[in-house]
C-alpha cells in the first residue's frame, strides 16, 4: 500500500476547491489534487486517481459530487473520473468530503469501510452558502433584465434557508417582496420580513404583478398557465436543482425569460466559499465528534 503523504487529496471540482486547497496548503496541510481547474505551487498535482487516493488520508470532492450521476463534477476540462473509479480507489479508514452525495454511492463507499461527510448536511456551511447563492441570484437578475432590481416587485417561491437570505438581500435593495409558500407556518415566518405572502393556489391571480421571480423550490412550480400570466418583461431566476422548477419548453414557446442558475457560489464567490469549506475541514479534523482523519 502506498504510504500516506498528504492530509487531503482533492478530486475534481471548480474554483471553490481551488481556493480551498490553496488555503489549506498555506496553513501547513499537505495537499495534492487530481482534476482541479488549476493548482497553486503549494498544491501537488497527482498523476492518477490511484496515486492520489493511495497517498492521502482523506479525499475532498466537489459540491455537488456529480451532476450526471456518473462522473465526478469537474470544470478542469480534462476527462473527469467516474464515480465507480472514485469508489474503487477509496480505502478503509478514509473519509470522502463532498456535497450532494448520491445515496447509492454512499452505500458503496461505506461498504468498503470508508466514511462519508456531506457538506450540504453541515448546517453552518449550508447557511453560509446561501449568502453566495443570494448574491449570485441578484447578479443574474440584474444582468438578465432591462429593469432596475431596486424598488421592483419581486416574488420568491419557497421559504427555506436560501429564500430567507435572498429575501433579506432584496429588502435591503428596497424591493417589494412577496413570498409564496405552501405551509402556513412558513408564510407566517416570511411575513416578518416580506411585504406580502401568498399560497401556491394564489399564484394564478397575482403572477402578472412581478418583474422578478425567484424560485427556490426543487420541483416544477411554474407551468405553462403561470408563464402565460407573467409579465412580458418579467424574469425568472430559477435556483432549483436541475432540471429546475420551470416548464422551460413552454417558456421558450411563449418567449418568457427564464434562467436556470446552478452553481452560483462557485461562479460568483469561489474565494469566500472555498474559505468556508477549508474552515469546515479544519474544524472536522480537530473535532473529536467530527470525521476522524
């Protein structure tokens, strides 16, 4: 067995993982990488997935780990490793840190005696992640509309972590914010900061009033009937996981502006996001209750 020479081996990812690897290396951790978009001088580039896994105490993957359920997500341009290959090289006692890890893959890795830590199940990291998502959503809204976002009429679908942060940002820009949520308790909570709240059943009545519509609900929320009622100059910023919460075929046919905006933290704030991931890894390393490395 190859002797361990590295504390963390990075596999795939985007600029968030690049910044994270640099930060950890600058703090004295031994880092190597395979399939990163770029590497700093302090980060050793592994020549194969086998050498990276064999020489690393822990593996750090991207957020999400995969986008197609077959390959490790990577923006490096090189052929990304398959999930099956990543599972093959994992060894007993190792821990894989990544985000949105598929359940079937978890079971296979744990079956080898390795451990799993999903970043998206870390409450602090998830909450911090909503900041970059909200700022990215606002950037996408501004760049995709001829109208000012400030003082506009905005609809936010859902009221989970991301929606709460987004509403706070929109109110800070003096927008008139309406929250649409299914549960009465969610609408009650939203009423603390928003101007109005509605239920999904009321969307047909009010859809045409909004210049900007932000969807955070991970299911089909905006169908053809709602698209027909929205303003011709309105913009939908869809933050739901692929395939999104909009009938995109109908949106094209009706000439409605709908943007599926995935991976916003990696696009707009990779440095801040990478720093938070690095801090999380350090805390887990030091914590007796965290994953043991």
